C-alpha cells in the first residue's frame, strides 16, 4: 500500500495510475497527512449468475404471495 499526498498525486497522476494498472494494489491519498481516498484498480468481479448459482431453483414463493396486492404498502406521492 503506497501513500501519496494530493499535490504529489496531481503532479504524477498518470504515473501512479499506470503503476496500479500494471502491478495492482492500492494507493492511499492523503490531505495534510490524513488518509482521504483509496484508489484501487477496477475489477469486474463475480457476475450475478456466479454469485447465486447455489441458490438457483431453491427459492420458493407461494402462488398467493406472488399474486397478492401490495399497493397499500407503497406510499402514494
């Protein structure tokens, strides 16, 4: 984990970004010595299908619950 001040980041932003893209990790940006931002490379992560694959076809809802009117639960603005 690397720390850098806002002013240093502003002057060398593209260098820091390239480094994060290539090596990964995270960059902590400080303001007067206090951490204010954490910059990490973007990761697409796990898709919805992958996250819920173990639950697929296991959830059950009664027919009554599926057709029940819930309009009274929602405010009319």
